[in-house]
């Protein structure tokens, strides 16, 4: 279908530019910017007057809950949430049931996603069989099935020798290993960040050293093996500074933070509100401010939603017993714009953290608007305001710490591969 998006302001985060131009789409690609190609007759016109046109968002962590957890969410519900949030490409962790440790499981997930013709799904393969941290998976076969990297999700490898062998294996074939920097022993049993808030509430704490010890180990193994590593979900000021030093040293490392940690702190837990039970736990205002600074200066590459839809019953429990996680696909744009406004970060620069930067992490030709590029686009109203009502979200997971928040930026249309996958009413 030939589509014309007219009268909108194009934001190209990769170039840092904003310019009012029409976008012309045909055969799944952008075929013109500003001026229509010869003999172009649009079958559909989207009026973007007063709106912004951005590349489709790239989310580095979104659990789709298939296979195995369909009672929490389905591929259909979470892909619909992605479209409502303008997310056109997403990475799903391997902690499904069973874990993504066999090519057949990866192929099945890719096939199911492709049949829906919505967001592009990029699975991470399990780094070890069953995510048990023991036997390394067949990474070559998993890559051939469609995996873009390898991860333990939130299951750390306790045996450092196993982690070293996994990094050596991945380095041999040029694969990226995605690691959550969290020491298994230092974080064991913890449900909140160590500090005054956890002590006052009587909650077991996870110290910052759980993150920094893991980072020191990872960086030393990177020096030994030459591995390329992506660090998922940094949460502390000390962690940000260690990554800064590692990048200055020349280690092949990238990292992301969750959108929750860009805005929230341990004080937000209040009186044991389980909606704020997250993993990693929310830390101090100092840590949050360091994360914001790291995003602004580029030490932190990307923001992810860490989308984790849960049953209501998993949150209707005492804080320490509740399952950690929050839904996030539909909030990613709005919370990124909210951060940009609060931190006085230019909109194009802020959107780079959810478009071109994560695309670079994945080495994908996404996150940009250019003639010839795949037509993955989001049309949104930057001045639009909306109230977060969990019951109105497309995701099957209603769990969010941002319920009741008034947020900026509303998605008006999402285009994936040249077809309109979502339009708001």
C-alpha cells in the first residue's frame, strides 16, 4: 500500500534534526521525504498536522510471555500493546517456559510473531541450558533460528568458569552476550535497595555492591576473552561510573536502563506498595540522578521498558512476596518525553535512546528516517496529555507503578513495514 503522512514534523534522532516534511511510503519502505516520487498516488493519507513523525521505537527488553505463560499475557495482547506504544521492534528475554534454549522454540516464537504482522520480534537465546548456569547452549544453532544474542535474563551464572567459557564461545562467533550485573549471593533474598527506606520498612536489602561486584567480574572476563557484552538494567550511580571507565578503556560494552529507574526511587515504595516491587530494586535519588546524567551524556546507550505483564494475584500480595515487574510498552514514549522535559534534554536526543541507539546495540537498520529505509514509524502528539488507567491499557498486564500519572505524548499512529498497524480513535 502507498501511504502519505502529511504536514508532520519529522524527528530524526540519529541526525538530531527536526524538519517539517511529508513522508511517502511504498512497498514497505520510505520512498520519499518532502517531495513525492514520480507517479506516486497514495492509497491512504495520514494527516499529521501538529504531530511528530519519529522512527518506530526499539525496546531492548519486553517479555511477551509465550511460550508457557499465556495465563499472564499472550502474543496478541502484548503485540497490540507494542503498537499502541509505537514500539515497532522489540527484544524478548529467554526466560519463557520452557526457556529459549532450543532452535525449535525460537522458530515457533518467530513464526507466531510474523503471522501477526505487527512488531518485529528479536529473541535472545538462553546462554545456558534451562538458564541453569551449567551447560552452554548451542549458540550457532540458536542464531540460525533467529536469536540476536544470548542472555540469562535474571538468572545469574554462579560459576565464573562457566561464564568465562560462554564468553569465549560467543567471542569465537562474534555474538553479543547480554548480562544482568547482579551478584547472586549479594542479592540473595533481597527485595528492596539497601538503605534507610528498606531499614525503616523492615525489608531485606540488595546492596549496590551486588551490582558493582558483578560488573568488576564481567569486565575482567571481557578483558580475558575479548567478548562483546550488553549490560541490562543498570540501577546505581556506582554502576554507571564503572561502565563509563570500561568504555573509556575501550571494552566492547553497551548498556541500558529501565524507564522505571529513570523516574522512580526507593522512596516511591511508600507503605509497601507492591506495584513498585521491581528487579533490580528502585534505588536512591542519587542513583536515579546519575542514571539521568548517564543517559544525557551517552554513557548509557538505551532506555528499555522492561515490560513484564503479571497476573493481578502476583501483585496483590505483601511487598516481599509480590512478583517483581511492571508493564511498560505503552508507557515508553511518554515517560521518555517526561524525562526529556524534566532534564531539559532536546526531544530528538531523548528519542535517540529508544530508537537509533538501541538499534545500534542490535546492529539493525532501524531507528532512522531516510529514503530507502524500512517504513517503521510512529506518529505522536508531543503536546497531548493522558492519564494512565491500567484498565485501558492494551497489555493483559495491568501492573504499573505509574497508575494515575498524567503523562505527555500520545501515539496517534504506528506504521510497521509500510502498513498501518495502529491508529488511535
